[in-house]
C-alpha cells in the first residue's frame, strides 16, 4: 500500500513576523539614505529632517531583527548561525551585514549628536549623567573637535549608503535566491527591495514628521517636505515600475511556473496585490505626487497631498511585503494549488505582536527626543554646532 | 548642524583626539566578539564535517520515543487486526496517538485518543495541492452531504480511526486492478480549463472505459452523484495498479444512512440497524444480509462480467 506523504502544506510557516522583518529593515535603509542626502550630497533643504531621519534609521534598525526572533521557537539559537556560518545558509550573512551597519549608524549618530550630549551633560540629574557617559566623560569641545565630527560624519554617511543598499538588497536576496519558490526566485527581487525600502523610508519620515509637527503645532518646513515629496515621487515610480516589470517578465517567459503564478495573482492575491497594492496604494499616491510636483498648488494642499501619499505608500510597501512573503508560500510545492493564510490577533506571531513591535520604535524615538532634540530648528532646546 | 558639503569654517585643523576612545571601544568590541566566538564554538565542531562531532555519540545513546505498530500489537492485537485490514492499514498507530514509549513503560501513561476533528483533517482536509485520488473533504460540504447539522461533530462519530470504512475484505489481499485515473486526480478545481486531448498527456482511464454498461446504469440510478470509487474503494499500490474492494458491509452504507442524533432528515434517507431489517421483513430478519441485497437497483444494474469479478 502506498502512503500519502506529499505535499502536506496545511499551514504557512513564515508568518506576519516575516512580513514585518523586511518592512522594518526597509524603513531603516530609506531613512538612512534621506539623512545621507544631506550629510553627503549636501541637500541643504533636507537639513530640518536629517537628524530625525538618522535617529529613525537607528531605532528601526534596533527593532529590525525582533520579528525574526519572535518567529523562532528558540531565539537564543539564532546567534549560532553567526558563530559557525556556512555558505549554504544565507541568513548568517544578514547577521554580519546588520551588525556592521548598526556599528556605522551608531557611530554616525554619536558624532552628529555629540554637541547636544555635551550641552545636556553639563547639567545635573540622571539625564546629564547619561549624557556624560555617552560622551565617555570627555566634555571638551572646540571648533576643532566640531570640524572633526563633521568630517567623520560625512565619511560614515558615505560609507553607510552602500551598506544600507547592501542590507536591504540582502533581504531581497534572501527571498530572490530561493529557487524552489517561483514567486520569489528572480534577480529583480534585490533591486525591487532596495527601491521599495527607500520609498517606505521616505514615507515613514514624512508621515511621522507631519504628525509630530501637527501635535506640537510647529511650523512645517515647506521646502523640506516638498523636496521629500519629489524624491518620494521619483523613487516610487522606479519601485512600482520594477514591480510591474517583474510581472511582465513572469508572464512573457511562459515557463512551467507561469500558469500557477497567474492563477495566484488572479485568485488568492487579486485583492491584496492587484487592487490594493497597485490600483489603490500605488496609482493614487503616484497621481497625487504628480499633481504636487508638476502643478503649482497652495502650500496646505501640497502638504496634504504629500502626507496622504506618504501614508498610502507606507501601506503599499507593507502590502508588497505581504504579497511577496505570504503570496510565495500560498503556492503548493507541487504547483497544483494553493493554501490560505491570515494571522490571528492574539497568537504569538499574530497581529497584536506585530502591532506592538511596529509601535516600539516610535516610542523609543519619543524617549530619544526627550533626551536630545530631533528637530533642533523648531523646539529651541538644541545647541547648534 | 552644518552640512559637511559646506566649505569648512576657517579655524584650527580638525582635532580627532576625542574620537580615539570611540574607535578604540569599537575595535575592542570586535576583539571581544572574536574571542567569544572562539570560546563558543564547540570543541568537536568540524571533526567529521560541518557539525559538532560529539553530537553523533549523543544521538547513539538516545532511545526512540516511537516504537512502531508491532509494539502496540503486542497488547492491542484485536485493534491491530482491524486496523491492518482497513483503509488506515498503512498508517502507523503513533501517527495519530503520538509516541508510545512512555505508555509501554507504564500503562498509566495513557496515549491521547486522537478523536478531535483536527486529528483527522490534518490529512483529510481538502487541499488542491494533494493528489485528487487521496480521500479529502471540505468539512462543511461533507457535513451537508451526509446531513450533519452540528459543525463541531467529531469525525469519529461515524468513522472509527481503526476501521474507517468497515471493509468487508482485507485491503492487503484484495483484488488487483489497473490504475484508475480521473481528470480530477491532477486537475482539482481546474477541470473546465483542461483540453480534451492535450498533446503528450498521460492516458486517462475512467471506469466507464471498461465498465460502460455499469456506468450507464449507475448514471440513471439514485446514487448517480456518488463516484464509483466511493463504494469500490481503490487504493493505489504502485505506479501501475492498486487494490480494489467492493464494500458491502452494512456499516459502510450506514456511514451515510445511519440514524444519529447529530443528523437531520435533510440529508440521505436514514435508518437504524439492524432495526431496519425487522421493519421491512415479515419473517425473521437475517442479520447476514447486506444492504445491496435489496437496494441494488438504487446503485446500478449487475452484469455478468462484473458479477464474475465480484466488484
């Protein structure tokens, strides 16, 4: 008698946690690139958001691996891959790239904020003591040290750009190199991930910047957000075009996988991929940002267009991550059919855990802002070098 | 903060001394990381291959938690005999009941009964990716078909895990039959998109190709919506053939027609057994009679060739 053993694909093993992992990693890469546009490429109009973007990159980077650890049954074993790495396991590479990138971001942030740490370190209380320890109890500051800080920041920001691209490109590689999965296995995946990361990073900065400024009733810097809006428009065009080209490539190649992937798009992913990701959350922001970039509109209208587009693009990139990570697992290894997945709210890898993980960087950023001002131009607490 | 792209302010050259401790700390962290790695890598790592060599010796002294069906049959020989002849004959006891070593050591460690819906659906839930020939159900559709009203009804209320189909013949010695292919075996849910005669396609063998008279008769009978292989159970044995059983045990018919408190009258006609024999017989009921002895015309006509096959 023959037993039935394969395929027995009852459940999707890479859950919403694995959706969140490339999403948060992407926010890091995008936010860092915005800060580098100011520090390296001298985009002066981005100065009001440069420090905030670097700090955002840092806090999102702290939380990027947390969804991965939440996904594991034995998270303490995760570090084994870095102790005894092997070429057959791509994940160790992410560990090294992540660690190196974290080092660069921490160093750059330290040199950017050193003057502010010194300003707070000269006071009294626990925050002052914390700041004194952060500057390694060296309270000396002069134009010469500030000049050194500027040069080091510029060097680290320049070094960080390829590292940011490598970090998120590597996350794309983790999916794109899995040749057993027809929905993931494409070299375009690396590039798509980099561009979608930049889109999500710029979007989260715009979203958060407006929210903070509206809450505090500060005056929004029009030149800065309009510049960010134009960058967002440019990067989202490339990202969405690449995503569409991937579909064109799959359809035109007509390989043995084409039929099942077309069915996947037409049935299981129709709502989340075709309708939401492309028709709603790509097309609408594209048109709104085009209106902002190509026509003269009043400042309030421009800000509304930019903020709404950024918020929608944040959702678009989340949908893209969902459609890639979950969509790829819905296809049976036999290429004959599909399974289904929707996360529960309360389970270990459910929606509540995802919401908590995604909220934590914002809370840390708030604490950060209480210690050193992230918007020195408007809140009046900063000592500008 | 001044943009680094701006020309430097006039003044003294940059003073990097405050940065030295930072880079020193970073360098120190790297050294510590390398030292920790050297300390954490197990001594026997790489002895035989890219793994911890001592793991082999540790694995050797471990005892198996799964003991196999022979261990179960030593005490539960009656259940083992039932189990071996029926459709679950190739499924190990511990697949449903879990590892049995603790139970063998101490009978007080009772194994789980495996009577939840999920225990059955893990294999039998309809999944397009599974071979169409494998028995699989959409629970709601299946319950509708057999008139079960409570969605929480356990599968074991009708199907015993040990004897799920009450086969009246031992499946291991049942008649050999060429492989039966139906379009749905491969094209589950997409049969309407399949070409009639696709080039290079494997030959399709449907029941009607060889048993045209029976198929034509079955198509007109009350059971016409039931697939032939529902009653003539076919279990694939190799790439060319399998075992086929005509299941005439009344308990098999009662899987659909048995009266039960969880069944409504909206489903198939329901009877009690063996009470039904007394209801329809004026003489002393014969408990050896099978349903098909009276209800053959509601299934399909019998023809000489099929009678000789015993199928």
